[in-house]
């Protein structure tokens, strides 16, 4: 046995939920993802209970299935949108444009115009060129500027560097927004997805506070909103604090900086709402060793980096893997089915899988509801995109 082995399904799913998913999964051919919408419903309510003062903008990129969007629409969620394609999906479900934020800082002028024409009036930016495009294509809209954050070491899927700008530039942009006839509305940040260090929000909020104060004192600009992004946890192999602990700490950080009169607060959860609702089911295609005395078995399965498990890049997200076989375990390398040598999910972080695991056995990749289906290639090596079911 080794330390990475023997995950307990009950650490991730209550017995009834797992039973329900498993019973459905037993009727389908692998590979596929099953998402339990009742779990998303539960997570949404839990999130709202924990952040009663915040408006939720679901990050559609995590999983844009109509079943998910409809559920969240009916629960009152707003939507953080990354592209015109996501916008069409959400608006096709009769979501009104005042529930939508165009959160991508990288966008074409014609796409900004498209959002504006569909009625969206809330835009993120982090650069002068984009801001000038917004001023032309979406006149009078509300602008929030995304700032860079620290904490890339402690987030399993970091999001800074590419997005956000320095606080000095954020202030310049908010002043320019006003001068261009836009509404300088607020500041956003994303501390990195699956952020395990809650202090990352403290540091980011401290920078937001500086921007709020300086713009009020020096430029007479009264910002109204803080968008705290996502980063809230899902349950993977590397454990995190409970959502309640995040919420308590973050509320304390806001209170320390802004007192009891909170600005409008937005959160943009993706992973924390959806990931735990999904189980990706695959089958073992082949088990081999590379030499007669090879220490590690290679377990090849019918799902891989190109069919939904891209977040195993650099072994960043360590999905819990469950099999029905039990008994003595041995370290394995786990790889996908394609003829691409990059299609190895875990080699350095060794999963221990039962020695009696055999070809044809199923592997259950837990916590895979978010950032899997949409990352799946459409035809790499001829394999179709990952099939998904919603129960
Ligand atoms: C702008 C924005 N908001 C929210 C999210 C969702 O973050 P998470 O899945 O960590 O909740 C992302 C993820 O990429 C994002 O880019």
C-alpha cells in the first residue's frame, strides 16, 4: 500500500448520490461523464448561504450544458461569460442581459458590439486598447478593471499573469473609463482556480481597497463593486479547507478593509459549484510494464488529456480515482488512449491502484464535473468528444 491509495468514495459523495450515479453509469458504454444536477443545486444553495451578501455570476466556462445553465438560471444565478458563443447559449435560455457580465479581458471590438446589442452593459477590462474598444462599441457601459493577484504557487490552476493589470494601471484605466463616457464601476480579481491559500483574497482585497480610496480622494470617483472571481474549492486529492472557512475568512477580510458597509460584491464560482457533481467513467484498455523488471505498471485507459482531462497538465489537478477492485496496491503511471506521448495524466504523482486491476475494469474519476467536457478534443486520433449525461 502507499499513501496515495484507497480513496474513500464517501469522502467525496454521500452514499445515495454515488449509488444514483453508479446505477446510471452501469447502463452506459465508457468513456463518459455523468453529472448529478441535485449536487449542483445543493452547492449553489450552500454557496449563497455562505456568501449572503454576494451576487453569484456562474462562470459558464466550467460547464455550459443547458441542464446546468437552466438549473442555475432558475436558482437566480447571474452569468460570467467568456465569448459570444457562451452568450448565445445563455440568452437562448431567456436569461436577461442584466444578469450577464462579459468577463473576458481579451475580446474583439465586434464581439463587444455584439454583447452591447444584445443588451449587456457590464464589461471587464485590463488594458487601454480594450477599454477604448468598449467605449466605442458599448458606450456608457459599466466597467470593472481586473488586477493582477499573487498566490499562483498555492492555486492548483493559476489564472494570473495573463489576466489583470497592476494597481497603478487599474487606476489609470478607471479614470480613462470616466473620461471616455463609461461608468467606472469596480475592480475584479481572480486569485487562481482551486486556490488553497485563503490569504490570497486578503492580499487582493487590500489592493482593491487602495484603488477605491485613491480614486475617491484624488479623482472623485466612487467605485461601487468588487468582483472576487472564483477560486473556491472542489474536493480533489489535495485537500482544502471547507467552503465555510473560506467564507468566514473572506468576510472578515472585507470587513477589515471596508467596514460594515460592503460595496456590491460579486463572486464567479465555476469549479466549486460543478466539479463535485460529476464522475467521469473510463475503462482500462491495457496494463503493461516497460521491461521485465519495470517497477511501475502503466495503466492505459479510454479517456485522456485530449478527452476531458486536460487539467492533468503538469499534474496540476489530481482527480481522485476509484476502482471497484480492492486489495494490495502498487504505484502506477496512468495514461490515455491516443498515439501522443503527451497523453499521460499522472507519472510523477504516483497513484496506487490495486494489483488485480485488469483490462476492461472501470475507473471512476471523481470531481470531474467542471472543466472536462468543453476541453475535450473533437476528433483527436479519431476519438469523439467526451459524452456527457445529466441526471
Ligand atoms: C473570469 C473568471 N471568473 C471565474 C472563473 C471561475 O473560477 P473557478 O472555476 O476557480 O471558480 C474563471 C475561471 O477560469 C474566470 O476566468
